[in-house]
């Protein structure tokens, strides 16, 4: 049926806002991947100006009026349209009310500061010196606290920021979930074997790029709608319909770094690509549901698929060919074991899937205390280093391999980290359910590199749902039970067993 | 002295407009150089939305009020500030009055259509079939006629479009200038020798890229403020302070194609980089003066410098090294002669400097008739082909090498072509004057690859002038006489003589 006029009216304004938010993504992508360094200051002003503008539009009274008119106009319509449009307008109003709480100048200041902070963080990291960045980080922490105050909270400021990334999540619940997870992880980590890098020689960036460029389309993301580039920190971003961007980074001595970067980011982009195939895209229901759900998509492709035997049975000959090495130089089992090697290391983005969540738990505890005012920015290196000693038994030699390693805090993204572990939990649960429904899928994976059943399952159960249902209901409807960590735990236990007995 | 408050107020709004116009340049650059093909439609909407928005801001009544207030406030100030600010406000008002003449919807439609047309033109060109593009081109011609009507004109519609690129230029004067030029060119073309491609083998894109990447910084444009990429049609664009982008394209059999693409576009970017070094950038006086002046900067570096003996005396050993070929495989004289070879060919962008202006004259005559309604879009291939026969003695085999070869009409840029020849005229005149003032410059060029005297001369006489003076006065002040074609003619005559007697 045709859209009621008031729905059309409000959506026109919504789409204009979305159009400019996506313009901001272009500006960001370019600044991370392409821009010459002297462009940064001006680019920061541009990003800030777009943020200010979209925020103005979002908080404009005439937009509120349009939303109210739309809400009013649909009350007499029949189900199911009414229910869906009600949900759409509710979701939008939530977002809008959040925007209303932030003054435009605050939004512009935040956007500009975080963009400027990027270069300073990169410099401090290069110099391995936290002090070069601590003043700016303090500004960002203070702004984030201010943001938490603007949003409001019941129990603690950190909840306000967390909710921004994972709706209705609470630090208390996360803390208790993470404590249980940590307990289960400790024996798994202790029993998990470490395997040596089996690559017989350095693999050039050119050869790795050749192989990496194949991966997105094998998983289901074509080159007509995506591209792969290089950046310091791998990321993915949707620049609009038909335009998903992925980045990775290359290590000649360890090609897994680039490969797993691509698999991870492709998972994100496949989700975004599914969202933009929803009918009536873009509208408030065609946005990603939460960062945890987003991360479940990247983790599932990276770990459950990308570290699996069937996947490598298919990819192995292609990799040998692209890397121009022989089977005897790189025996399959040695490669496969290395892919599933476990080792306590210092760098989160290079961590294996078993120890990874311990990195997140550490960050969650620190940032929670930081935002709640229990610790100070200047003490961060000391706190970080002592926690690394405690959880990993490792001695941090300098800030680049410690507190300065991640991009999130310089981005002003406090409350973001826990969503990585939530993503691991969701992803394992989704994949387990998929395997139940498609018990033969591994044969298609290994024999033909055909992942279409999995992609269809994800499209149907996750991607096509957008924001139509809550996080809770999405997991329940897709898997038949509430979200819980047991599938992640059993996946990791099984994996460790599998590779331990492999000779 | 401090800026008067009303000047500050209006400039704040001006800078916001400029910020978003430069955002549009980012969107354009990305869409030509990076974007996956399925992103085009959405990107077109973004570009259109930004065009509509900046046009709204430009034509907003409150902006007019700010300009008027600023104008009023400076009347009692002492010279020279008053004169400069008066000029600044005048220039802005001219631009604003032009914008006022175009309805916002027209601007958005034009932006969207030209962005869509790009892909269709590329497809038609690939298929070598004008008919695939003729309907869209007709729309663009009609929109451009409408634009001419909005702008208004005294003698003919084409003047309105021409004025948009080259202020105060008139088709009648251009016609008479071009007729004289053509007469002088015919005997030069007739006597100019053709030399064969001396490259002993294909040179890989990788090797060419290595060489090409050196060129901008040798000329004075560092990699901190610029980058070089590949696109179908070489272009350059300024994305803001400290961020100039250049593109070229590669032919393995003829490396001159990429090299001269880079030299040309670097010339443009050096001008833009000089403009953004003007005090109080950005303001209406720090914009480029005209397309003809812009082109003079690219032509001067491409031809007067890039095809000169001193330049190649310096670059030759570097080229041999990067291309991994020996002196005996590519003797200097054969290379140098080929760089200055003359031949009547079909493709403008590959034309030599002697025949180049004949290509422009042909396009000028056609587009003038098209906009003035004397010829029809559907007849374009026939008209094109018969003119090519007449002026060049060449038979066009298909539309890709004929009427579809250029990007300008698909961009809706009618009235643009003549500025190329104006640029050649200005460029030759500027360089002649520079050589008079720095008679020893060629020694620095050839011995050290040091082009700083020339860049300083251009910075002082052209770049730092922005829009402070008129085109007429710029040429007069820089060279001591009005613009005229005799230096271009004598430059070409000398060049043809030089290479004719070289063995």
C-alpha cells in the first residue's frame, strides 16, 4: 500500500539527515585511508560542521511536528502497517530525544576534538609516550562525562554511554556476565596450546592483497558494492547503498593479520549490505540494531567460519597459489593449528579468539572507573600495566603496546568495548543455531567455498530485522533462547580440544 | 588590524558555504577515483543535496543582509583595507547574484543529472555508441540553455555560460581570436615533424607510478599536501587547505600519457595550493580567478617546463633508472623528440601542444551552435566527424574516438573548452616574462631540478593575487602587456624549429 502522506513527509527529512550522516562517513573514511596529512585540520572542521548540521536538523522543532503528525495519522490504519510504523516512529523518537539532550555546540566540539585527537594519538603512539596524549584524553573524558550527564542515568554515568552503543545494557549486568565468562575462560586459556608461525618466508603485501581481495566476494560481498584498502587500524564503514568500505593492514611476516582483518570487516559490511536491502531503506528501522549485534556478524565470519576446518580446506590451495609457496613449505595442519593458536599477548587486535575477551574485560573495568570518576587519566598507564600483569602475566614495556594501543578512547568512544564480547557471545549462539538447521553446511563450505546458506540464514534472521525487534527478541527469535555465553564457551572448549589432538 | 565585526559575521557564513562546497569536492573525487560502481545513485543524491544546501545558504536573505552590513561598515575605514574589502564584497555579490538567479531545485536537478550522466556516458563510450547517451545529453543541453536564460545575456545564450568560466569573455571575441590563431597554427602544424614512440618495450604501471610520484614534489607540491591516484580521465581538485588531489592514467606502451597527465594536474594543484596560502583564506578573494588562468598554470608546467630541454636533462637519468632501461635502449634525443612530436590525431587529451588548440576550436564552434540552438544533439556525431575530416583530415571510426571522447558535455560544462586555449595563451605569455626576468633559470632546471624561481614567480604574480585583480589586469601587471597569442605562436614556432634540426 502507498505510504500515508505524513509518513512520507517525515521520512523526507529523515533521509536528508541520513544522507548527510553518510557524507560524514565518506569524510571519515577518506581521512583514515587517503587524505594527505596536512588536510587534517580543515577536514576536522568539515566533519564538525556536518555533525552540527545533522544535529540541528534532528533537533529541529518542525521535525518533531512532522513525527507527531505521522504518529497521529497512522493510529487508524490496520495492522500490520500500524504496528511497524509505530515501531519506526518510536525508534526515531528515542534517537531524537537523545539528540535533543545534546546542545549543537557540544556536538560540533565533540566531533572536532575527536578528529583532532586522532593525529595526536597516532603521534603519541609512535613516540610510545602516553604523556603526549594525556591532556587531550582528559578533555575527551571530561566531554564524555558531560555527555553522560546530558543523556542522564539511574545508577552510574557509564551506563549512559553504554546505552548509546548497546541499548538497555547496564554496567552491573555486564560486570556480572563478564565475571562468569572470565571464570570459564581461565581453564580454557590454561589448556589451550600455542603454535608457531608456520610461514616459511615473508609474504609480500602484493601477494597478500591478491588473496585478501578474494575474500569478501567468496563470503558474499561483491566488488561492485565494496572495496578493500589499507589503514593503520582495520575498520569497515557503510557509505550508503551499494558502497561498503573495508580496510585491513599487512604484516609480511604474519599474513593472518591482514586475512583475519578482512574476514572480520567483511562480516560487518555484509550486515550493512543486508540492512540496505530492507524495503523502504533508509528509515529508522533499517539501521543496525546495536554494536553487539554488529560485532556478532564480524566475529561469526572471522572466527566460527574463518578459523574453521571447512573454510581452510577450501582456501588452502588458493592461498598456496597466491602466496607462491608449496604444500611442503606450508603444510595444511601447521597452518590450521597456527590459525587456532592461543597465547597471552599484549595487543588486543592481534589476540586469538580464546584470550580476546580477557582484553575486553580489562578495558571495560578501566573505562567504567574512568567515566565514573574513580580513577584519573594520568594514572591510566600504571593501572593498565598492573592489570596486564595480573590477568596476562605480561610486562608492558611502553605505552604503545599498552594503554595507547586502541583507537576507541581517542575517538571518544567510551562504553564501546563491552560490545565486542557481547558480539562474541551472540555470534557463537547464532552460528550454533545455523549449524543445527543446516547440518550439512560444512561440506558446501569445504568443497565449493559456498557460504550462501549461512548468508541467507543471517539475512533472514538478523540482517532483514534491522531495528524492527529488540536485541533480546532478535536473539530469542533467531535461536529459540535468550542470549547466553554457554555457546561461546563450548565453541572455545571444542576448538581447543580439536587443535590439541591434531597432528 | 583586526577585522571589523560585520566582516567577521559575513565571513563566518561564507566559510560555512565554502566548507560544504569542498565537501562536495571530496564526494566527487571519491566517486571518480575510489567508489564501487553500485554506490553511484546514492552518491548522486548526496552531491545534489549538498549543492542544494550551499545554494540555499548562498541565496538566503540573511546572508544578503550580512553582506550589506559589512559593505556599510567599511565605508569609513582607511585605504588600503577599504579597497580590498570592497573588492571582496563586490566579488561575492557577483557570485551571489548569479546564484540568486538559479532556483534551488534547478541546482539540485543539475547536480544530480550530471552525476548520473557520468556513468551513462562512460557506458556509451565503452559501447562506442552515441545513441546510448543522446537522450541524456539532450536533457543536459536543455538544462544548460535554461541556465543561460536564468543568468541572462545580451548577444547569445552561449555568452552566459562562457562568462561562468571566464568572466566577461564573449563568444564573438573568442571566435575572432581563435580564427587568427587557427591561421597562424596551420603553417606550424604543416611544418612540424612527427617522431615515433622510442620506448623499447612496455613499461609497467608500477614503474611509471614510481616515476610519476616524484614529479609533484620536484615541481614544488609535497606529498604531505597532495596525493596521486588513477582515474579514467586525469583531473585535479582541491579538497581544502593542505589537501590537493591529482589523478592520471597509465598506458604501458606510452608512458608519456601518465607523465604529462601528472605535470598538467600538478600545475593546477600548485595554483590551488598558492591560493590557500593567501592571508585570511578562505574568503571570496582567495578563489581562483578564472578557468583560463587556472589552465595557464597547468599548461605552463606541462608544456613550457615539461617539454623543455632543461627539464628532461634533469629527469632523463631518473626515468631510465625508474623504468629500468638503458641509455642505448632509449637515447635522450629520441625521447626528447618524441615528447615534442606533432601529429594530427583524434583524441584531444592525447594531442600534442601544436595541434591541441585545433581540437579546442572545433569543440568551441560546435558547443556554441548547440547552446545557441543552431544544431541539434542528434546531429552531433555527423557534425563532429565532418569537422574532424575538414580540420584534421581524419576519418572518425566510432563515437568513442569522436564526439563521446570528452567528459565536459556529460558534466554539463558547456563554455568550458575555450578556457583551455586561453590557458595556453596566458601560460606562454607568463613563461616568456619569467624567462626574461630569470634568464639563467634553465641552468637551475637542468642541473638541479630546481624550479623554485619559477614557482616563486608564479606565487608572486599569479597565485597570491587570487581574485584581487581582474583577468585583464593580472596579465597586464604580470607581463607588462595585454593578453595576446603571439607568445604562444612564437613558442610553438621555436619549438618546431628546435626539434626539426635536432639529430
